[in-house]
């Protein structure tokens, strides 16, 4: 059986107009998992809760035995997630952004980064400011960062959005590769399971 990387117990979260989660509990094993649901089901909100970016109004989270409530900095240091809507990186180049990650992620994969850059076609954009990149190219930067970071928990929100077909095939190959990871957990948020991938678990959110 795969190791359990993350435990969520009785999570609760509500917006002023709607309660999304009530006593949501699950275990996330090592390997590749999916959180599935339609628009508005709370997929992105759940990822933000698991990353420690949002505070739940009930429940608890443990990542590799570390409690978010009791050791928030140590918990967050084990997570990789990018906010696709963030504009704070607009002036930085992909090269400069990736160079900041080893300080936050001790297991950053320096040796594997060139293959990610090549496979995602990022070479021509590597030294351009982010604001000059298309939405698809920015997402490729976030994908490269996610697979290089080496985090205990990697959260991928709609990872195929805005990607061209060669990049989609490349990302599918990357996901298939991490599906058998014995120590780290990868959680993809999407409305359906990516075709042909082996999933360790599925979290279904009601629409």
C-alpha cells in the first residue's frame, strides 16, 4: 500500500453565500490523485486549503505528520502550488523565477530541469519577462516548476488548460511517471480524470 502523505479531517469552509465543505475527510496516498468536480464545486478552494493559503473554519490537516495548525511554516514548506491568477511575477523571467525555488524546496531537481524546459518548449521564452508570455507559456512555466520542485505535496490546478497538444502529451507522460512515486503525493484538480493515468485516489466534489 502507498504511504499516506496527507490527512484531512472534518474540513469545513464557507463563502458568505455558500458552504463548500462540511466535515470533509480523506487521506491522500503517495502517487497521483484527482480531485474531480464541475465549475463551482470548490476544486481550487480545496487546493488552497491543502496548501495552507486559506484557513478552514473547521477541521485539521497533517502533511507527513506535520500539523498545519501547530507548525504552519513547516507544513507549507512541503507544498508546491502556483496561483495562476497571480500577477506579482509579471516582471520576472522564467529563468529567474525557477532560480528562486531551490531556497524553498530542498529537493529541487536541478538535473531534471533542462528536460522539462525542452519538453515544454520553453527555451525561446526562458529569458523573457512573464508579462510577454502567452497564457499557455506561463502555464508551462508553472508546470516546469511543479515537476522540478520536489515537494512532498504538489497541487496542480487544471494542468492542461491553454496548453498545445505536444505539451499536453508531455505533461501526461510526466504525470504517468509520478503515478508510482512511493513517497510524494501529486493532486490534480480537473473535471474528469486524465485519460490513461493510474490514480491512487479520487476525491469527488458535488456540483
